[in-house]
C-alpha cells in the first residue's frame, strides 16, 4: 500500500498522484502542466494499460487534461468523477484536443516552409472521445467500490461545478487506511456553487496550497463594483470587454449581471446587451443549468424554485458561429462582451481586443488572475501597445482589474478546512508553488502541531508503516544561461542587433515606404521567433 507523488509538487498545475493498493494501480487526477514549469516530474511508474482506474477531483485541465493521452497509451479502465465533472470533461477535453490539433497543424505549416518535419499533437480528438467514454459518474456523498478493498466517496470541494474532495478507505491484509485528497478547495461565498464541505477524520490528507501564503482582497460589494464599471463605460458610449475563463468565471459574471439588471443598477442604458462569445463557455453554461440541483448553493436554488434561471436574463446573446462572433463588433451600442480565454492568450477574445483596445471609450475589465508572460498580464501592467494577429494595436481603452472573485480558498480558508479534520497522522502539501507550499506546510505545523511533508515529484510514501520510503530531492528544470561572454554565436547575435539599432537610428528622413517596409520585416521576424 504505497503512494507516489507525480505532479503539482511544489508547483501549481499538472496534478497527479499514483497509488498501489489491494493489488490495483490507480491515479488521483492526471492533469496537464500549464504555464512555466520549474521542476522535472517523474513518469507514472507503470504503463497506461496497467492503470486500473482513475479518480478525478474536478474538470479543470490542470487536473484532467492528460486523460486523453492516458487513453492513447492503452488505458481502458474507468474514470470516476461526479456527474457535473463528467459533463464538463465531455466538452473541456474535446476543446483541449481541438487546441492540440490546431496548434500542431499551425506548427507543421511553419515547419514545412522551413523544410522541417511535421508536428504531432499531444493527443487527438479521437483520444479525447475515447477517454470521455470511460467516465463513470457518481453523486456526492454516495460510497462506491472501484475495486475490492477500496471504497470511495466524493464530497463537494466548492471550487468549481462538480469539484470534489475524495475520501478513500483502503483495507489490505486486515489493515485499513483512510486517505483524503482535498482537490482544489473553493473560496467561501462564491456565486452559484456551495461552500466547500468539511471532512470529519482521516489518517492521511493530501491537500492543495495554491494560496497557502496569501489572503484574498475582496470588494465589499462585487455587484455594486461591477455596476459602477458598466455605468461609467456606457455613459461615455463605450463597451465593456471581459476576458473570462469559459468554465466557472463566465457563469459567475452572468450571475452578477443578472443581479445588476434585476436591481436596475444601470441608469440610462436599460436593456443593454451581454454577449457570451465562446462556444466552450456556452456549453459549460448549459451544464451548470443541468446540474443545478446537485451543485447550486441555497441562494441560487431559491431563484430556481421561483422559476428564474440565475444565469440568464433579457438581453443575453450567446454566439456560436464565427460569423456571429464577427457581427458583435458591428453593434455600435454600449454592451458587454464576455469571451475566452481569460488571460487573452487564445480564442475569440483576441479578435475583440483588436477591434476595441484602441477606442478610448471602451473598458477592458479583467476579473481573474493574469499569469506572467501573458497578454492579459501585459495589459494589466500598463502596456501602451500590443501585437495582435501581426499588427500593433495601441491601447487607448481603460484597463481595469476587479479583484475579489477567486475560485480558490485563501490561506485562512485552507486552515479552516484542515482544522476540521481529526486524527490526521500526516498532511501532504501539494498544488502550490515553492514559496506557498512551504509556507503553508509550516503554518500547519505551527498551528496544528501536525506532521507535514511537502513532497517533490518522485517522493514515495508507505501507507502501512507511515514512512516516507523515497524522499525525492527537487530536480529543477535547467534554465538557459546567458553566455554572452563565452558563446561566439550569441556574440554574433548581439553584434547583429547593434547593427540593426544603428541602421534604425539613421533611418529618420528615409522615404516613408522604405521605413514601412523595414518595420514590417522586423515585426515579421519577431513574430516568427517569438512563436
């Protein structure tokens, strides 16, 4: 009976834990690494075809996104999740596969022009559909037995529709161990979904630490703050463009805007339209509606009982086709456009930014975290211009960020969740960056007097003896070194850059056509190398 930590160890994405027990091998989550990777992850220590089943905490791609690759490698077992998670994965994994295929096709076209070989997608749509067919949905708080000696229960984690903490009871050779995987623990008082549900007792707890060293900033009244942005923008005849994550955040924004409309908080622009321009967001919205009885909180359910859809209202337009999307920007009236992706790195939001960033009457409103090295972060940090589809677009629109809506518990919420569990022999802290994981681990020690271990990928724990059998060291991913003083090729590159800079400094007074030609050449070169 052993547990091996694979992913999201001293990192925030790529969640995966491997367990051997009762003669079975299974995974808890199998997520995709997203954003910058700092540590090398070990491989799952068996072939995909030898994995008996998977337990999935929730649908976010950093927890579920590698399941199609598992299927492609020969996995044919069952994937156990809640009903809502199963529904969301049915669209999110297909969306991920579409992105993989599109990116591979685009890179292959570029490679062909360079005389290089084609790129293969990480996985295909067929792989995604194969994985989706393996899902077995379960209700919250209903025990099920994926294998003899192993009993599992899902409890609402309050992070995303269908998200769950997983309670696992394993009995082997007369010895029983109860292990809890927190999944991503939700924030309290979120719109639509319930607060995270606590757990009474466990022997071992594997818990996340995304905000393990931070407390959320919260506006006193999110609806009022959002209404003020809309009112100010509409009064200057502008539109509000909201880059939003398709699953979760988009539905929360619809909930808030429905309240704004019901309470008549916008004056002089009654009946304003709200466009949701993301096929994935529209599919996810339907899944939210279809799972309302099992996942909505009391406030949202009260609307349902009154025959009111809490995420729909007059003036809501859900676009599907590309033609519908393009038509939005021909509507000259003040409006709200909600579009993915939330960090402006892909999807239809980039088209809306191209059409609206340069207009001073508009507002670009960010309602979620913007990671470093993303277009969204550049805008929040005050970029004066950005590159979109090969063009330089000047930023004249007002750029605002509305803090306070987070799907993750902050450190106080994490501590409250941990304190509710009695009998814990050891906490394992994962799903947090280096600083956050270590800080939260120490807080658990200080406040609970608990045994705490923050593993790196490859660490192994014996669930019977209670001992760490492999204390894996951190294996940082090698960083590219600045070798300007030692690498002749880099020195040549720097010299070429200096020559180009000198050429530009002498170009004032040249013919406009020549300067435009040189500008286009430099921009094309930058586009090719940045991509």
